[in-house]
C-alpha cells in the first residue's frame, strides 16, 4: 500500500483517526444513477459486465471522477463468486439474483467448491488496473455475507419473509452450518484475492440479516461472518461490515471481526456508537431517499449525521443503504462538497 493511500482520509477514519475532513463515499455509487453508467452498460447483462475487466474499471472510476469521493467501491455483485465457480444463476432485471436449482439438500453442496484465482482473472485484473488509475484514492473490495448468499441459494431468488431459509436453519442445523461454512470460505477467498491484488479495504454486505433476531444471528450466522472477515485479518486492511435493518445486531456484527460497522438510517450514529462500543469506527448513515428532498434538507440531515458521528471512534460518511436509481447525480455531488467542507471538531 502506497504512503499516499495509507494516509487517505477514508483509511484514517477507518483506523479511528480524525482526518482533516470527514471522508465520504456511497454504497452503489458505481452505477445505477449515473447517465454515463447507463450508456456504457447499454445492452450488456449485469453479470457479463462484472466479468469484463474494461467495464469494471470504467464503471468503478465514474463516480470517483464525477464526485471526488474519498474511496472507490469495486463494481461487481455479491453473486459473482458463486457464478465464477459454476453455480447456475443469473441476475434478472427487476427481480435480482435467480438460482436455477435452489439448494435444499446436502447432496447439492458439492457445487460450492473453493474459488481458484483462475476463476476470477477478469476481476483481479480489474483490481490491479484500478489501483494504478486511482492513485491515492483507496479501492474497497467487497463480498456478500453468508446469510444473504444462503438466502438466495435456498429461496432461489429474493424473498420477503425468508421462509425457506429459516425453515432449513431451524429444521436442519447441520446442513445449515455446512452450507454457510462453504459460502463463508468462498467469500473469504474472494476478499483475499481482491486485497492481494491491491484493494485497500473490504466491505462485507449482509443485505438480509435484518430478518434475524439477535439470538438467531449469534447462533446461526455470526460465526460464519467471522470466518469471512478473519480470512483477511492478516492483510492489515480495514474490514467494514454492513447490513440493512440490523440496528439490534450492530454490536454482534462488530464482534464478528469488523473494524468499521456500517449503520443504516434507522439508528442515529451516536446511539450506534453506544451499541458497537469504542473499539470500532462507524460508517453511515443518510437515508437515500433524503436526496430527493430540497438541498437545504439534505444538508441539514448531513450535518446532524456528521455531528452524531463524533461519538464514534472514527466516522466515514455514507448513505444508510445504496444510491437509488432515480437519484440526481448533482445532489450527490453537492452532498460530497458539503460533507468535505463541514468543520471537523
């Protein structure tokens, strides 16, 4: 890691330091709302774009050029490592990941083999190219957390109630833990490859963990998320752990091995700091829909978040979930400028 990257405001905040300005980046900043993204992706399926080095580099760079954010998030999808090892799935527009043969038995686990470097050459080539192009701006690698990926594999696609997922979890815990163990190992391998090729931080996304009680999270999920995060523990990069609707789980998610806990918009950052404790930094947490309001409202809410973030060991400004597709890019640009200019205590 170069000296300029190591001293970046983003990495400094992840380490619990107080940089000269509050660093900011946005989940799903690479794509969705940007017209240049829609143009370059026109006619190209989502998963294909994730395995094309040139597209990954271009899409990852677009928000960095436009907004001047303090970190780039690698353009990919949480199902990429599953696709890379041969799982029959696709990302269906308007639906999300759809799995052709949902996993419901132990005999189906054999398809979840280890990830080999040759499976994701296009991905690691993109990481290396991005590190060269980004210069002093850190690149964040990422992976999907075991519970969220297990839910897609078991349900066959997105689910409102995760009924089949929880049914398997409660009725066959041996199969459940065997499944999540394989997913966790795969996720750790994917993250490790990204860091070894130049990523300066990683984020583990658990989109559906908010469907769990704290007891169930600790029993059925936390050990497997810990396995993923521990896979890069020796590489000296910040590990961010984020989930949606996980206010009651924040402490446990930090205990899984995170250096930074991502917080959605439902819990104020000063309260989140109390739940997580003084050992970890926080990331978040503007409601993405606030960006559709007047600029003065956006800035008022942003100021409240920066102030509340002072209670944490360190604070990286972000949204409480991903950028919505209809978001005005100019609203994001104004927000970056505002957060960067906000006085640091």
